[in-house]
């Protein structure tokens, strides 16, 4: 199926990276421990979050809802958006067109 988008993938990835980074303990998606995360340099943390955003983007093509730590990322194909939620509140919307 895939996530349909008309915007540049690099722009979507940038926004989605910022959004997943705001999810508390999102690094646990990769089974990292807090100590491992805290030991990473800021650039390395960004790379981990970018990899997470990339994995989630392509995963949403198979499953329109993915849990990441205490958050949920949802692909809404009807409205061409990806919603990032925490504590039952949408915290970020990434537009795909």
C-alpha cells in the first residue's frame, strides 16, 4: 500500500523526526536503555530519531497505527496527514501534500 505523499520526502522526514523526538522515551523503540541514549552525542541522537522516523513512515504503509513508547503515530490517508499523539492528544500533524 505505502504512504502516499506529494511533498518532498526529505521535508516530511525532517518534520516526522522532530515529532518522534518529542515522544518521551521514543528511543526505546530500538530497545535502547536510558544509559545508552544518554551516552550518545546530540548528532547521534538525531540520527537515531531520523532512523525511527524513516522506519515509522514506511511501517505506516503496512499498519496505519504504530506505537512508539508512550505515543502513537497514525497515518490518516483520507486527510493526507500523519498524526503524532501522546496521552490521547495530538501533539503534531505532518502534512503529506
